């Protein structure tokens, strides 16, 4: 689900994914993806993050996460109804388990 108030436009052109918000355009390209992969390979947890938000208190937390084979993201729950996550796999694959609240 994309909340259009937060992200106004998502485009993919010549392998460059662009997020257009109300403020500044953010480009996700092969240079960023390669840097994420290299950092993830060096990490004990086999992952790396690139944050696009400037403050932890920003109402929308946008980031690009590089995950390498062997990493594990533990199950977690957002109790606030205004909290959500969007996963977009650009390369590779992942296993996703979704739990209900019961």
C-alpha cells in the first residue's frame, strides 16, 4: 500500500527508481544498490540501510535496505494502525511470513 500523501509518484526509467515526495526527489540507482550490497556483505547481520529521512521523528521513515542471503529479520508487529511497511524486491528473492492478530 502506498500512501499518496507521503509518496506522490514512483517511476522506473532506465534502472533508476525515483520517489517523488512533496520535498525532494530521491533516486535509487545501481550505484546505491551496489553500495548496499557491499556494506551488507561486510556486515555480520548481512544487511545494510540507506535512510532517506533526516530525523528519527520524521512521520514517514523511508529507507532502502540491502539484504544478503543468510540474513534474518525477526517477526515484528506494529500496534499503531498508522504504521505500515512496504516491501519492494528489486533483485533476488525473500521468504515472507505474515501473521494475523489472533
